[in-house]
C-alpha cells in the first residue's frame, strides 16, 4: 500500500472565534481535514501536534501562539536572515 504525505497549508489569522473541541477553552488553532474541522486550545494543540500535522489539510493559528507542530507544517526549510533594524533615538 502506498502512503502519500503532504504538508498542510498553514495560515496565521488575526482571530479565531471557535472553542476547543476537547475542553471548551478559546481556540488557538483550527485544523481542517477531509472529514471536517477541529478547534484546539493551546494546551491540546501542542499535546496533539504530531497528529494534527499529519491529518490536517489546512491549519490556522493565532499569531501569538507558539505551536509545537509549526516546524512540521512549515514549508520554509531555512528562514532568510533578518536585516538589521535601525533604531531611532527618542530623545
């Protein structure tokens, strides 16, 4: 039997209105699969990160949430180096 693996589409969204399907807390991540979608709080999203990354076709996360499965879902192998930031003196 052949297995096809794919990287889910990862979207960073400004807001999620869903509640965690496991505990009812505010969702930090939603995952869309062929069968439907699930919402996860931060705790449960990180607890089930490997399974979410394997099963989801699309993942939406809040910008301030550090998801443990981000590396598995990322399409960037190595991030580009950051340009030095110019700071202005406020005095």
